C-alpha cells in the first residue's frame, strides 16, 4: 500500500467518478481505476461500487476513507516540515495588544534573517496557557494582576510553564467624545462607580477580576454602575466611540483605541499595576528566533515605557 493508492481512492470518492478524479489528478481514467482496484485487491475489500453514473462508497470504503484522509493530512504535514526546515518559525499567542503587534513587525524589519514564518493569535489567558502547554505556541504574552499572581504561577507550574515579567502597566479608563469624562486628564477610581462599562469576557486572571478587588472590593460597588460584556473588539470600540459607555483596561492597548478617537485616561488612585510578561515551557529552550524576539523586547526602551 502506498500514499498514491490512498490519494486516488479519496479523490474518486470526493469526485464521484473515476473520470472526474482523473481530471483532478491530471491522469487517465483507466489509470485511476487500476490504482484503486490494486488497493482493493491488497486489502481484500470492495471499497467502491461502480455504476453507469460513477462510483459510490461501500461501508468498508467508508472506514478506509476516514483513515486515508488522516494519512494524507499527516503526509502533507511531513512534507511541509521538509520545506520549512530552513525557515525560522516564531509562534506567539497573546492577549490583545496593538503595541506587541507593532513590536513584532519592527522586530521583523530589524532582523537580518528575513526567512521567518510568523504565527500570531490573540486570546485570553486561559487559552494562552493551554496553547503553550500543548506546544501550539512557543511564547505566550499575558497580563496578570498582583492579586492573582500567586494562583497563576501555581497553576502554570503544574503545567510545566514559567512566567517572566517584562514590566508593570497602569490601568486607565477608555472614553469617547460623547462621555462627560472625555476632557479629564486623569480620574479617581471613585468616579468609575457611576459609569456604564463595556468589558471583554475575561477569565479568572483578568483585569476585570483584578479591579473587583481594588480598595477592599469597593471598585464596582457604585449604585449606578452598569457593566455590559462582549467578545467583539469591533463592537466594544464602536460602543465607546459612539455612546457614553467606557471601558477599563491597561495602557498597552491604548493605541488601538486612540486610532478611533478614544481617549485613555489614567486612573490615578489605583495603587496596584498589572504585570505584563510572557510564559514559556519550563524545560524547553527557546528557539533562536524566539530568544532574539525576547531580547529585542527586553532591550527596547519603548517596551520598558508604555506597552
């Protein structure tokens, strides 16, 4: 049995006839029929029923088809590995951050090695931990509150993951021009008690949970506080921009909002700051390109400043 037999069988099933399969595979109909028949003989099974209108799959063929699909997928992955062996891959997952995206593009421009494959996705902290643990990404960038840092480190330690802080970033309130706070240069957290907030759905290590425990859990105890939730960045931005809703976040996402005329106002009485850094698998050494990117971030004054 070889890959070609499986490929011709799968294409014949998908196309519904040897004639259509031959056109797709750029070969002849007799050749497709011959190769599929050789697979059936080797397995001692009838995989396809032949008729005037083409071919239909048999119950035995259904079972072989599922396995054949997996084999072909894995062969494609193996062939891709051959093609990519000389390409450095930088695989990153991160909490939403325009700054990090900017640094990543600047890093690429500054790199002498342009033969880089970049994989970048945004998610929440829980999903980022899973991706690092499952080796779906090499580096995960997260923000963690001081209150939840101990629980966070305990959880990732059990998964064989370490956290490295890059810096601490303060909290701010994002408001649009229709909000009465728009002209403020800074605000006290007590002011937020009477605001309407739109927040991302977050996990247990999020900013939202952090804020709920500032100043002896009084942050969200205002009688007029209204909190709405969304998983849509576009909706959140449009709501802040066009209504009196506002949102609480960290300074490393402010550029994303400023592009839409949304202002980031520092919350000056928040004594605690959010830790921003990256996680990696404890026992794994970073790839050369991964290590270069971390060194770039550690040595970049803009990273040390306002992420």
